[in-house]
C-alpha cells in the first residue's frame, strides 16, 4: 500500500532524446536551406550589378544594349569615378551619366565644364531640377510623369527613325531656340537635345526604361537607344557612386537661397531609391527561397485534426480520483449545470432497468417517470424535478440534489 502510494505516475512528456529524434530531420533541412541560400546569394552578389549597369543581365540592367553596341563596333567602358569619366571624355566619345542626381554640386559643375569643352555627347539619365540647372543650363525640369508609349513629334532623325518608344518620367522645358524637344507629354518633352557648340550636345532623357533589358525589345526602344548611344565610336558609361573620392572633397557650404534649393532637390531625387533597390537580387531570392521552405515545413509538420482514436491510458486511475478531479474542474468553472446534468443522467441510467424501462428510453421523461412513480411514494412532480429539473442555483443546492438523487435510487432499489 505504501509502495503504491509513494510510486510516481508514469510521465507522458517526451524525453530530450525523443525531442531531438523528432526535430533533427527538420533542423537538418533548415540548415541545408540556409547554407544553400547564403552560398547562392554570395555567389550571385559577386557577379551581379545594379540597375542601369551595362554589365547586369537583370531585368533592370542594361547589358543587352551594351552588347548590341559592341556588336556594331562601339567600345563600351564603365567608369565609376568622376576622374575616370572626365578623363575619357572627348569629341569621339558619348558620356552617359546614369545617376546625375547622385553627384554633389562641385561634381556636377566639374562634369558640365568637362562636357562643354569635350565637343562630344553627354547623355543624362533622368536629371532632377538641381542637376538639370547645372548640367543643362537653359532647361527647366517639370514634374514626373508615368512612362508610356509616346510618339516622337519632333524632327530629330534618331527619334523619327525609332518611332514610338517608352518615354516619360521627368519632363523638360528648354529655353534655347536651338534645342530639339521630342516625345512630349502634356506639352512637355521627355527627350531634349541641347547643342553645346563645337559639334557637341547634351541629351536629357526623362526615364531610363528604354535602356533596361526587359524593355529593349518593346516599341522602338532598341533603335532609339542605339542611335543615341552609338553616335560616337566610344561610349563611357558613368555610374556615379557615393564612394567616389571626389564626392568627399566637396567643400560646398550652404549659401544663398538659390544654391540651397537645388541641393535639396538633388537629395530628394537621390532619396527616391528604396532600400530594396540597394539589396543585391541574390539576397532577395535567397530570402524568398527560405520563406517558401519555412512555409512548406510548417505545412508538413502542422497538427492535423482527424478522427478520434481511443487509446489505453498509460497508468490506471481510480474511479474515485477521476470523479474527484472532474468535480474540481466543474467547481473551478462554476459549471453547476453540467454537474447536475451528469448526476441526473447517471441516476436515470441506473434506475431505468430497475423500473423495467429499456435503456433507450432511460432519458425519456414520459416513459421513465411513469415507471418510477409506481415504485416510490414521492409525488410525481418531485420526481420530475429531481430527474429532469433545472440547474441548481448554488453549490449547496447541488449537494442537496445529489443527496436526493441518491435517496431516490435507494428507494427504487428496495421497492
């Protein structure tokens, strides 16, 4: 008796070894996916480039137009610093500036001075108000407009030959009468060619879309891009960078209102790039793969509700302990109605065969009450209240109900 009392019940909680056995497969799969994703991202990030990069094969890259230019005998050189870009400028060179808004004020002024003296072509991609003021004097930038297929509506041979192209973005209003304005939207062109003297010119392109790999085969984009970039035998593709040493030597200080306003415009244009634009696509793809793998693992290991299965209890539980435990739960929840129903149902089940009532009719008031009333002296309405009454309002009434049901059952047994 003492041994049975002191023996601890068998635990149903899984042991650490069982937990490890169940989880090690999932952990191994997750570890493999993490390592594969990181490796894939690192490998791709080493060879992947940003938007409008002639080395990038991504949808927003410009490798396709660079390869077409090389096939036509045009040399394509990538410059990442202002010193490289200005050193390569010349009358036989087209200087493409992919991000003029990223340049500081002194960089823009230096670039404009070099471009004016080179007698070559300078192609500016979507310059904002400040960059336009310094790199293309006499041209005013208008608000941004959506990119769409537009007709040239000008006399520029390259535009007329290309026809409809995906243009738009920032629109410009040239003041010089010698400027050529093409692809207008709401009266403002998105392509402006501004002669600079000595045979050179500056081209303002309102949006870079026609240079992207994904858009090059649409409309007349390829024709227009090749003619704008291939007018000289050499093309210098300048990709401004914040790590350019010339950007850190900018000694400009806030001056009068006319100088401070363009500087803020350049910052606003630079701020248009979102955080996702700065993240290499390899890391984004790796994160997406890990997310999909996590969802699939969750679906695989999720608990599924199926039919109830009767299982043998791991330990033997005494009936008195089970009854006491359930009664405590009823008491904690103030579930007197459920407790009363359980007591009445158990009493009806036990006295039905004693009164000659089939088990299927044990809970039918008309049948059971008629049979029980012939064996006891208690009035019918009291029997009906005992066996089919309402829930007791208090715990004391519940205890009294249990005593009365017990007395009723003893009277039926002894009748």
